[in-house]
C-alpha cells in the first residue's frame, strides 16, 4: 500500500501539474443527453462554439461542421444558446450501439 502524503506534501488545489491532460480522457462518455445538430436550421452564428465549455463544437472558418462527441459532456449549453434551435438534446440511450 502506498504511503499517504502529509497535508504539506499535497499540491495546491486547482494546480495544473501537467498541462493538456484533459485531451487524454474520453469525457464524452459521461453524457446522458446528446446534442443533435441539424445543418438545415443553422445560420453559423457560432454561439454554440463560443459558449461550449468543452470546446466540442467543430467549426472551420466560422462555419459549423459538427460536434466532437469524444469530448462533449452533454451539458446542453449549445442547444440553449442556439437562436434557430439547430441543436436538440436527445437521450443518449437512442444512440447505444451506434458510432459517433
């Protein structure tokens, strides 16, 4: 069993000891709801991209290209800020067994 650290040996809370480690983890597996994107309704306002806390919106030169489900946690912010309802939150159970 590993020896427990004393309080003064612990890193300060919120300290990033190794930058960029979030890229190592498939945080999209946490989702219970999935944002589904309808290109026909999108006006490329990029509100979804701007407000996404996980940088899961894929865009190229100001044009919405899709959603990176590898990192999307399903918070629904993108659907809530979309002025044209081009993103709809749907239960993840509808996608079980289907590839992203």
